[in-house]
């Protein structure tokens, strides 16, 4: 793989392998393919990143494109062996929590606030600054998940694709991307390790309370667009043991495992 001269010295301390690409279509697709063909070359915790991703993907296969140099795309390999399938959905939530914490550190001393929108969008002042996508990767030797994050860094207000998006530059803030990434990697590794150590119990691992603490969806009136064009409206009142959102409606509590959530103002 061709690499650019960019360096991420602090972040490299939290990754057994960290490759920086000058540009690519998708860091997630690249890392999944690399692990699938050369599993021994990519140990757990390996990182692939770029500031020029041409064909990024979000949830529901939506395309996520940004001008070159205006966003950070980073993908991390974690192992999931020993975890039941129902516990693996917590990776997106843990990754979202880790990124929310890292963004919040950048915002310290400013009037801006970072929150997690269930399941894995990071919002600043209610606008999306980061999206996350997790994909399984399995070989004869690896039972893993690649989790990718796309973070808007130097994108100007004019370059933002929608009014509901934001970036550090649009907020008038400079960001040390290496410092932010190292904080994200540290928390992601630590909290995912805690979940694995408990066999996938989010309560014993402490990740349930940590995710709930940064989740701005809880306590809000929400509108959830479900698969199949169904619509659900109510109050987001909790996250269950599988990481699903609990929505209290006029007819009772409904658990949501997948869907587009809109915070109703």
C-alpha cells in the first residue's frame, strides 16, 4: 500500500500497525480486504487511515464523500472471538462513545457540546461531525470486526454536504487530529476489551452506563424511520442489554435494533 508522508506518532502508540494512505476509496473496504487475504499481517488493533477518502460509506450503504484533506477516515480491526453474536452490536456504540469523548476533549473551554446519537453518530450542538460503520471480517484464523469512523475536520461551512452536518473548522476550531485519534483508540481498545473480558455483559463491563452517559438520544422525543418505511414515534427511554434503543410509545415500549433516528425538537 502506498502511504503519504503524514505521521500519527501518538496514535501509533495504541496500534500494533498503523498505515496512513495518501488517498483511497474506503478505508473500511481496504482493511476488510487486507485482513481477509493477509490475516497474519494485520494483528488486532491495526489501523488504516486517510484524509482523502473518495468513496466512503455510511449506514444503509449511503455514500459519504468529502473534499480531499477535509476529513479523517479511520478504520480499526478488533477481534470478537468468544463473544456471542448478540453482544457484538455493542462495538458501534462503544466506538461512538469513544469518539464522543475524544471530540468532547477538543471542545473543552468552548460553548459547544458533543453527544452520541443512537447508535453511532457523534453530534456537536445537534449536528453530525462523525459517523461510524462496523463490518464483520472472518477468515479461518480471524473472527473480527472492522469499525470505521469518518470525522469532519477542516471542512468549511460551504463544503458541508447538508445543513445537519458540522466540522471543527465550521465551529472555528483547530484540532490536533493525532491527539484526538489517540484518545479515541485508547478508549475503544480499553472498553471493547472490558466487554470481551466479561463475555459480552455490558453491565458488568461498565460500557452500558458509559454509553448512556453520552447518549443525547435518551430522554428525547424521537421519530424512527424503520426498515420497510415504517415510522415509530415516542420517547427514547433506554438502551437494552443488546444495545437496542427502547422507545416508549402510546402502545408501550418498542425495542429498535436498526433505523434512522431523528431527534424531535
